[in-house]
């Protein structure tokens, strides 16, 4: 009786030509996979670093926007106050115009009947005035 040869389910020996070709192709496939994974790891590290930088920049932007918001609220408050100041000046100027002596009696008075000066504002600094007073004494 002649038996035909069958393939074994055991790993091929190193001396087999089929086994050597299989090991070489699996080694190159494994090397390619390792290379791909290393490239992927490098990309992930770069992504992590860039994400950290982006998070730091966003944190700085948050602080600056908070400062900007506070400044805008202050400006809004000042502008609301100016509305009141301007309305008071308007009322004072109309009141002063009605209580003034008739414009025919005052020479050099403007045509619209408003006073020339509503508010007196010192031009010189207070410290300069104090020094001048000391020097004159």
C-alpha cells in the first residue's frame, strides 16, 4: 500500500522552502505594521502637543474676553451717567436762558440767549496753585 503525503498542521520546519517564504513575508508585514504604528504614535504625540497649546491659548482668550467684558460694562455705566449729565446741562442752560436779563440790555451776548459760561473749571493744577501761594508769601 502506498500512502500519499499529507500536509501537517504543525508549524513547518525551517528547512522547508514553504516555511521560509512564509516567515519572510510575515516579518516584512510585521515590520510594516510596526512602522505604521510608530508613525501613528508620532502623529498622536504631535496632536496632543498641539491640543495642549490650543487649550492654553483658549484659556488666555477667556481671560482677555473677561477683561473686555468688564471694561465694556464700565463704559456702559459711564455713558449712562453722561446721558444724565447732558440732560442736566440742557436743563440748566434753558433755565439760565429764561432767567437772564433780556438780551437787548446786555452787550456782547450771543443771539440764542444762552449764557457764555455755564461751569467754571480750573485750568491750573491744584499743586501749582499751592506753590504759587507759598512763593508769594
